[in-house]
């Protein structure tokens, strides 16, 4: 007999659901919410484009009277401040008569930080919080990084041969990886607000940088060009990694100069390393100088977060280890 789902199980599902709102929920966090009654899911919601409605509002509206006496699983502490765009979610949960609220992570926004929890508890609602904070923060990493670090969350994509080349010596790079790896790359594009390449990559490839997956074509990100000069029509010029400041999530896709610049500036939070089972030899290296002064400084900076096969290609996902 299958065991009934635990709080951890429901929260894991809510965190997975929260990713549906990314990146469209910006500038608000992409939150997921489940409403469960008598062990059964009665409603769900995730933050909608532009940040409203909030996940809790959508779930409560779908649940109706079924929310009374139910347990709510939400990936971020329900907000405690009233906005011209809608009521505070903590107040809405109280009005709906929920019995219990399970929260993955506490909201760092000073308008809510702890106040949402306190308001629910004062209303006699049982509250369990910080159930899965690391997992919830990872799911809303762009918003979290912007809110706590005042900068975008940056993913660097590298597609290489086994010997670390991104192209032949003559610049030919289509295609190093296979169809499944390239499709995964397009899915990553759809989950970022902006995508960046360097001037060399633009001049050599004239990339479109759009999303070419059925149903996700409208999720193509804003195009940025790392250059000290002007950008062509449809692109935005940025002079340095530090000057990218108007988006919450950025995918750096090419080439070696842009990748090296972001690594040297320590602006990469997540690394996607796609490796094809081929050898090129004498080709163009994936990276140039990244400012490494001592080999010892290269260790302890990256944590393997995921590894999988995409057809014949290998994808390894690394996260930057930061102390603050």
C-alpha cells in the first residue's frame, strides 16, 4: 500500500510548481501554492506574469469553500503588506479559514519578514515554516539574488567537445552537441529574462537567440550584447558584467570572451556544461583568462548540482559556492 504524502512531499510538489512562474513573475518572486484537504489536493496556483495575482490568491480562488479547514503549502512566506494590486496573502488565508499553513522559506522582504507568519499565528492558524528553505530559494534564485544581492542571477552555458573546445580553429561550431542538448538549451532560454553573447559571437554567427520549442516561442528572452560600442537593432549593449542591472535572470551563451569576463568578475552563479563525445584538437578554447592567480584559488568554488545524459551528450550543472 502506498504511504500517504507527507508535508515534505507536498512541499516538493509546490516548489516544482513554482518554477512555472519563472521568469514571467518578475519583479515578484515565482511562488507555488497547494491547498490540501483530507489528504487530497483541492487547488493549486503559481505567481502569474508581472507578479500578480499571487500564488495564494489563485489557489484560494480555485478552492472556494474547500479551503476552509485545509492545509496550505506555499513556497514563500505569505505577504503581509497591502498593495494597490491586491490584498495581503496572509489576510486572505485568514479570511478563507484555512487551518494550517506550511511555508518553505521565510520572506526576506522587510515588509513581510516574519510578519506574515505572526499574523497567521495570531489568527489561530497552525504554521510550520522553513520546511525546505534551500530548495525554495533555488527555485526562485533570480528573485532571491536580486532581492538580497541587488544583482541578476547569472547562468553560464558552455557547449564543448571532450577536449574543451567550443569550435574548430576556423570558427565552425554547428553543431557540437546533438538535438536533445540543444532543445534543453532552448528550455533554459525560456527560463531567463535576458540572454547575452559577446561581440565576436555576434559577428561570427548572427545568432537569433530565440526560443524554438513548440508552445514556448513567446518566451524568447531580451538580447544583450557585451560590447563597448553600439548594439544593432533589437539588441541592448552592455559594457561589462557589472553593468547588467535591469533583469533578474541572465543566460550567458557565448563566446569565450564573454564567458571569461563574467567568470573573472565572479558574476556566474550557475554553470551549464554540455559536453559532446567528440574530440576536435587545436580548436577554439571554451575560456580565456579568468584572472586566476593561484591554482589553489580554483578549488572549492563550484558544487555539482545535477548530471544527466541528453542523447549522447553529457550535461553537468554546477552551482557557485558562496559564503554570503
